[in-house]
């Protein structure tokens, strides 16, 4: 499998990372080097092997479905690049 | 009294309890050492005022007579840990200016035990790297140099600042995190001890996430005894991390009996790599001989899927990273790109992430995006998770056959020069060839310094233990440490 610049551009778009047109060939080359390395996995016989979900056989704990936290608007917003009137502020989303 | 910064945690604890020194004195000595060590690039956010305040409080607690072992001990904290009110950036531009409103569980446990945070330590960006060269702060530098050379060497990565700081005596010990070898490889490169606990021993809450099924925090210390003391203080169940194990944490220090007679130590044949330097080969066989002399049985074992660990890791870790790092969007914290007139929210995301992430992080996020994308999920991600199950099965089988611990080299070489040309990203990934299997199988592993190469650079061996048996693992590690008698320190040039 080989990644061309069009696929590289699509991956960048899916990852929401802007990549200049001029940088796409180099990026595609790096992807191909890494994917070439990963392709060794095709040699392994994985028939009948379940994909690992959890490395330690443990059942996740349950807890009561109750509110245990909250009322911290100031602290939640304290690190926002832009906050207004108690909300995170972003560029216009809906025209 | 000897140089306070050269003390181990155990020595300092005893001296504090005996009234021979104070936490304020210890802390001042470390702060002074840090001030003179900017050339190492280890401490990237210094917190001297906070440190002295905590040291005073620790001295009061020690005087009152019921202080825990870590009380008054000056530590460095990796920048990956969120620390309340103190910059926590994961060495990334995208978290520029971020000061958490909360404290990670692990650093909080150390703080509550009375440990003194001296500041935050350099690392590879988002813990992605093996040389500390992907950091927004610039490189951390190894205090060790090859004999007769002034070439700057890497302290390893990603916990490079932690390793450099401990090896140079800037702090008594430091926290690290390990996703594929990020505690053990830098420990081996700097002649210190690094413990990666069993997955689930330390809470991940408040530690900036890289690959959630692999990430684990652990201590980086001067001795195995210190790893036992500090490790126990970092571990324990936390309701805020659903993968943290609800198991009691034993007194690891009390388990350091020095007796390993009858223990079975496995030597995996697949770890004997083509082109492995003679120095490493020799170190490994000498280590096995030391454990044999101490009464252990040395047994050749096979872990047949070892070869596939790195490729499986480079599917699973980027996949999890692409998901975890989706949160850096310029909305809730950290960096937001300057926008042009007319830019909408998509431009904000794309520009923020393009400017905020470094090259290696972008590469891994995009690889992760690719292997999880429609049409490739089964071929890459599910296949890697199946191979991971086989890697874990290899270990389960040798443990079931009575093997107590596995001895391997920690790294394929000693520390290499900073700025070395790397032909492709995969070449750097090979640093983790001996350590990454342990993360995939969720096992505890410890790097112990046991020798020096022809240039005088430290080299380490790795011991891998059964799940949850850090106590027994550390006991074996201490036997190896004592037999090797590694006492060399880097000559001060900084």
C-alpha cells in the first residue's frame, strides 16, 4: 500500500491539521516509511485471536449515577483562550 | 555533612528523622544546584518559592513526629503531570500558558505525603520521542559525556529532563511516565533506576494522556531502594481512573530482602538482536551471571512475538494519541492561532493544531487518524490489537512455566549524540525495542544501571516481572544493583 499526496491531504483534513500543499509529498513519504514498518504485522497468524480490549482482566467499577461535582464555572473557564459571559467563545459557527 | 544533593531518598529520610538536616536545607541545596544547571535544560518551570513553603511545612510535620517517608524530600515533576497553579505544558506549544486548576492524583499523593516539588521537568512533546529533542523548550542534555569528548549527548526520552535532573543531583528523585520505554530508556542512558509499574498501579488522572492503554507513571531514582519508597507513595487505587487497580500497595522497601535463591530468571532468545553492540551483549551475560551467583536459576526462554511488538505499538499508540489529542482545539485551554478575517471554526482548529503541535506529534496524530479511518480499521488497528494479545500470551506462558523475572538489555546502545541525523522516523523508534513489549503486556519493568561502555557511558539492564509483583521485582533488581556495584557519577561540566 502506498499513500499518495491526495490521501495525505485527506488524512490531514480528518485530523484537523493544516498542511501546506508544498509539504504534502514529504508527509506522504514519512507515512509510507511508517506504514511499511507496520506492514510486518501481516506476517502474523491471528486467526481465532480476539483483539485485546484491556491488558489486565478487570471489570470496570460501577458507581452511583449521581452528581458529585460542579458549580465551578470560573475554574473551568480560567484557561480558555477566549471566554465571554460565562461561555467559551469561538468564531461564528452558524451563518 | 556531605553534599546534600548527592543523598538518596532513604538517606535523606533517615537524616531528616534524625534531625541531622532539614527539608529547607535540602531544598535550598537542590535549588542552588538547579540555578547552576541551565545548560542541562532539565528544569523548565522552576518553583522555588512554592518549594521553600512546602519544605517549611514538611519540617514542621517531621518535628511533630509522624511524617511519611517522602516527607521533606525535594523532587522534580515531569511536565506531563498537571500541577495546580503551575504551568503544565507536556512540552508543547499547544498548552502554552496552561495552569491547571487541579493536581494530578500521583503528584497530589506525593504532595500530600510532604514531598517538595522543585519545578517541572523537560520531556519530549506529549511524551512522543526517545531523545528529548521534540520538546518546545529545547533539548534536555545528558550530564554524562563520553571520555575525552565534549559532544552533547541525549538523556533519552521521553522523560529526559527527569533523567538528567536525577543523574546530575538537581533533585533527589523525579516522576516519569512510560508509554513505550520513556522511564526505562532515559534511566539507562543516565545511570539511574527507572521503574514502570504494572498498568493500573498508578492513577492516570491528571496526567496529560498520550496512549491511555499503555501510559503509566513511575519513579526515577538513584537507587532501587528509593524506587521502592517513592513508587509505593505514587501508587494506589483512585476512583477517578477507572483502570486503576483496587489492590493494596505492599511495603516494597520491606520486601528488599536480598534473597533470590531458587528464583527463575528467564533470558529471552528473541532479544539477542543482530548488530547488537558487544558492550551490551557482555553487560547482559554478566548480569545473568550475577543473578546466578546470588542463587537464581538462569533459564533460556522464548517470547516468539517480540519482533512484532514495535510495529503493533506504532499502530496502537498513534491511534490512541489521535483520539486523546483531539481535545486540543484552541477552545478550552492553551494556544489558539491568530485568525484571518473570515476564518471560521474549522480554520481555527486547523491553524491552531498546525501551529501548536510539533512535527513528530503531528506525524503520530495523522498516522493514528489513518489507521482508524474507515476501511483500514480492521487491517491495521484490529490486527495490531490481536498481535498485542499474542505478545501478552507469550509472557503469560513463560510465567506459567515458573519464570519469576526476565532479564534483558534496557536499550540497544548507550546514549547517542543530540542532533544526530535520523534518516526516517522508524530509526528513532528502534530505541524502544526492548522496553515496548512490557507496555503492550501491561507488566512491571525496571531499568538498573550495571556497567559502563568503552567510553565510560552508563548502560543498564531491564528486569521484567509478573503483574502486581513490583516488590519481588525490586528485590531482584536490588540484588543486581548490589552485585554490579555501579557507583560512577558524571563529571560536572555544566
